[in-house]
C-alpha cells in the first residue's frame, strides 16, 4: 500500500471518519479496523490501483470516447503477466488508455500501458499489438480483437475531438474513424474494403465474393460485421 494513490483512496474513503475519530480513542480503533478491512480487500489487486487518476474531459463533449459504454464494466485483465478477474474496466479510445476502478471510489485509475497485456470486457478482447508477433502492425498500442480465429481481425478506433455551432452554442463532440486489420500468416494487412480482403485469398476469391452477394453483406454500412462474417466463411471453406 505504499503507492501514493492509496493515500488518496484512503482519504476519500475515510475522510468523514477521520475527522470524527480525532480525540476519540474508541472511534480511532473502529477507524483502524475499517482501514485494515479495506486494505485486505484490495491487497491482491494493489498493483493495478497504483496508477494515475483519470483526467476528466472539461469541454463536456456531447458524446463519450469510451468503448461500447461510458460505464465501467466487469471484466478480466492481464497486467504484467498476472491475471485479475472481476475487475471494473473501461477503454478510453481517444487517449488510448485502459482504466480500472475500485467499487468504493468514484473515479478511474489509468493502467500503465507498458504493463497491460490484454483485457476482456463488453464481449471483446483488447490486445496490445506490441505483445503480439504480428509483422507490419500499426503503431497504435491497443486494438479491439473482433475475431480470434485462424486469421484474426482487429479494429483500431481513431477519435477526433471536434466542435460545431448548434443553436448559437459552441459544442464539442468526438468523431470516429475506425480502421480494420487482419493477420495472415503472421503478417498484418490493412483492410480498406471488400476487395482488399478478397485479394488476400485468391484461392477462394470467387466463392467469397458470391457468398458476400448472396448474404447481402454490406461493407460500407457495417464493415466490422462484414469482415468477420466473410473471414469466418473462408475458414470454413478451408477446413
């Protein structure tokens, strides 16, 4: 419990009790017991709560930059090769940070990016490209793994903070531009459209194109679903 964040956590959790306990030996004993209980609860997870408190978005944008939801979600985290289960996680796609939150505090803690191996929450796995063996991978550290099959597909979310005038009021909002990648034989390729995917598999190019037309797969409207659906079909054809 030496990291500085714990001093702040304890102050926030027990500020009222600390003021009340001053000069009251019985209350001080109760307070010490409360702190002891709290420390025992987070002892196994001490290292993941020792980071920097997340910075708020002061411009109050009209939408949020978090993956799937702005709430913290229960998930599993691999941090410095140690797995933590049932932890509250959130992915800030604009800043590229994965955040963790203890149930007894109102704010999130930024995890050390260098120590995050992967995280699973909201039904997806967030992976660190620097810890994969993908060649020619993009510079972004964290990607959202959409398909974890023979040919993994990942999404790189790119956000921009922009502004506009609405009813004579200046408002800020996040715009999104997603990029998609596939790993074929250890090499990472940027998927730009249906053709870029079909060209990677010339042995089944015609069959895949026919399947996409038959199933009315729309790469413009929902590229995430389209890439995954087509590569799953290719994996079936290749068995």
